[in-house]
């Protein structure tokens, strides 16, 4: 069988390698001597005139001479050593498109890591847009490859991806179309905003944009990529090749020979998470108005969201977008969930920073108040009985204060907090609560 062009000690079983490696260095489509001999025997067994000729040649002259003779034939020559084996190339597609369990785990892990990193940033600094492919997605077809069409893989992971530079290019074009009014409503875009956010294209006055676009790793639906087929019928015209099978003419005509060409795609239903990060300080210096509040988010995010919507609906991402590839549907609900999660993470981050600046006593009191507030939200005005978990939480706070060397002010603040939450959460007379928990002693008084 055809082999991969790798040292023999690596073997030929690469089913556990990444898709990128199986599509690249480890692609088993190269002819070796065993392939040549197998094809000679197969041709010699055919019940045809050619089969008889090959069988006789093999019998009288041996394998070496038969291989040389078949290699020299003008039509259907035998593949040479380390030449591409066309049969193997067709079979290779089933191997390169498969995704292992580990591939899918890597994809999930990389997307989770990107989302968590973005989650640590202030909401004003980053934008996350989630979309679902409603058509096959492909990119990198122009990369040189023995199977005629390449594909873009992110190294060292060997996973399909959409480069951040490609995302930026599509969104710049979307912004330009909107700014020119080609689709009616400009959605707030103008050339000045394009130059600030994306950078200028003027070679005499180059300026880097304030936005950074991250690479996108699609969360692939299912456990494999897809193989699509395109069939140009006029390749002799496109390539200006004078061929007998095309009528010895380079002009387009009905006798042009169809030429099926396979290429790799990401299947519809796969999800894409686009992350964009803004250099806020530089944006404030260049155009502070783009940081202004616009419907609960910075104006630059509103503009970019409009560009994404336009790109999803009319432009597409990746290659072959003119024939419908790369079309996506904007997941607005996911956007709202992401905004809420980002606000919660930012609030928690700010709370942790604030706690870090407090004394141990103030930090303990802050955390106690937060726990009690969460419990009050849960109870919604209802009260629990003495001896249950809420009363025990108050007792635990009093015990903590008594065991620590807190200042009089902190002890008094703790007593006030216990009394306040006791009145809200416990079904008990306030005087009885103060007596049971010894709040007067905690405040340092006896009345």
C-alpha cells in the first residue's frame, strides 16, 4: 500500500496523529516498490488485451523490465517511486477527515482557555461573538498540497482554524461596505472609525488599529471533517492548455472535460467563537468617543457587532464565499449570556481585588455579609427558625470574632452585621437574639 514520506522507524499507522499531521507530512499517498509490483500483478490479471501483454512481459522479462515498460507508456503509465499514487490519494480523504476523541478534547480545551482569558479582562476591553456555520466552511485552499487543495491548520495542534488576520480582513470589508451606505443604514460606521479600529491602509501614513483579532478554532459538529467536490468543466480554458481530450482548443466549449477536485471543509452546525481585544488606552487617545456608552456597552463594540452581523449575512468567512461557503448565523442569545457572564466575572474580580486590600477582620466581615445577602435573596423574605443553618451561621461569626484579636471597631461592626442579618433571616425577637449571641459583650459594653 502507499506510504507516508517519513523514516521507517515511525511506522505507517498514524490514526492517532492530529488532522493537520495526517493531512500533511503523514499523508500515505506516495508510491513505493511494493505498490508498483502490486499494480503490475493486478494489470497482468485483467481479462483484456493489455492484461495479456502485461502477463506475457512479466513471464518472459521479469518484474523489473515490466515496471520499466509500463512506466514508459504514454497512456496510464505506472506511477514512479515516490510519485503520488492517484488511487491512494482518493482513499486518503477518508483518513484525513476523521477526528479522534483527543482532537475534540483539544478543541474544547483551547476554546475554554480562550474564553477564560477573555473573562479576566474588563468588559470594556474585549468582545466575544458566537456564531454557527449554516454552510460548510473552508480556508487555506491556496496552500500547496499534493491533493491539489490545501487547508489551514493551527500548529502545533494540527487543528482546523480561521486565522485572526482573515477575521480582520472580512470585518474591515464589512465596515467599509456599511460606511459607504451600500446597504442603506451605515449602522454608525464611517471612514474615521475604520482607520482607528482597523488601522490605515495608506502606505504614506501607516497606522496600526486598536483592535486585535484572535485566531478562531471551530467547535466541530460530529467527529469528522467533510470532503466537498468541485468540478470545473473548462479547465483547458482556465489554464490555456491545448489538449486532445478537450478538442485541441483553448477556448471554452461543450466538449471540455469535467475534472472532479476534492477539498476539505468544516461541516455546517459547527460553532465559531470570535474574540476581539481593544487597546483601550490607545483608543481613548485617538478617539475617546468610541469608548462612550452605547446601549450598555462601549460604542466600538456596537460598531463591531454590526460589522459581524453584516459579514455573517452577506460576506462569509474563509474561502469560496462567493458560492456560499463560510455563511454563519449570529447567536444573539449566546452574546447576551456572554455579556452577563463577563459582567459577573468582572464584578467578582473587582470584589477580590477589594478584599485583598482589606485587613483580615474586614475581609472576613465582607465575606460574611456577601454570604448572608445571597441567603436573603434565596429566602425571598421568608425566615428560618433558631437552630437551623442561618442561625448557626450567625453563631459561627460570633465565635470567629471571639477567637480573633479584632479591634473594638471591627468587633462592633461584626456585632451590628450579626444583628442586622438576624433580624432579616431568623424568626426571633431582636432582644432575645442579642442575649443568646452575646452581642452586647461583643460590642464591649454591658447594656
